[in-house]
C-alpha cells in the first residue's frame, strides 16, 4: 500500500473511488483472484443471512458465502459494492445462466432468489433492521472509508448483526488519517484512497461498538502492505 500521506480526506472520495474501481476492475480482479465462472451452490437448508461489504466481482468470497451455510444453508446474501462495473461482473459470475431457479427447486440453485446486490457507498446505500445478519464480511473495503466513518460503521454493524453473530474484516496495521496514490497497481485509472486507525485502536473501537474481538492476526500482504485480519463476535444474549 505504498502511498503519499495526506493531511485529511480529499474531496469527492466516494465518486473518485467508484470511478477508479470501474476503470481498473480487470486489473484489480486479476490481482485478487476474481476470475469468473461458477455461481453459488445450493445450501444445506435455510436460516442464515450474510452481509458482504465490498463484494467486487463476486469471486471468490461471494460465491463461497452462497455455497456454505454452516449446515443451515444461506437464506440471504446481501452483497454491496461502490462500483457498478464490479457489481455487473458479480451478477454475471454468480448468476451465470438466465434460467437460475428463483424458487430454489428443480435443477437451479436458487441464487437469484438468495442474492441481493446493492450498489453504492456502504455508508449511505445500506439500511437494515437490527439483528438482520449472522455474519458480515469486509475484505479490503472498510479501509477505503475515512476513519470517522469507520467508527460509525462499526456501530451499525453491531446493530445489524444478531447477538453471537460475527464480523470478519481486515484493516491496515499502521495508523494514518489519509493515504493516496494516483496510479495504484500500475493502472492509469487507479487513483486510490485509504484511512486507518491502526491495529490496536481498531480493536479498541470494535470493543466500544459492542464486539468481542476473538482474533486479530497481522499479515503482510503483497507489496509493502500489512493488514490486521479480525474476527469479532457481536456481544449480547442470543435468542
């Protein structure tokens, strides 16, 4: 995540991030292993609900969420992304045939019925009732929010998750208010922005929001980026 430090969040962050991920979708997906093909399989039952923040092209994470339900299957996956290009790819990758069985009966796997794709800024495009989800995942996505927004999102995720539900996400290990590059991954359309509380403060703020951090593992990514991968459990009495 080699970058130039900035004094504060630049203007029009979300519009610029959307334009970048639209323009460099192929470059990013090649690096992230987001090859097409293969929708979600039939779950083993009904009852679970998953939320994915920053789903990209739907591969590999969305497809795996649709295929695995901890024995109860997946009642619903809500997958959000800022990029309309990435969401179009996700739709094609996850629902590859037009005759996908919406009822989940017969030969279809019912992905069209179980998947909701939501485009837009995760801070403005998403609103759910309390205790709507069993699991929320956010890989390489929350780090694109200004730090103040990250803290607000932690509180929302705590409300949206059922007590005993889990958040799995990664955050930059270093602490910085703003970091910007103009040509990320060598792509001419790759303007990019990140912000981070750092590993220790992120864990602290998750605790303040109502999570118990089960694990926080520091992992060196490609290049010079280091991330803290967090598994956090929503506190509260389970029904």
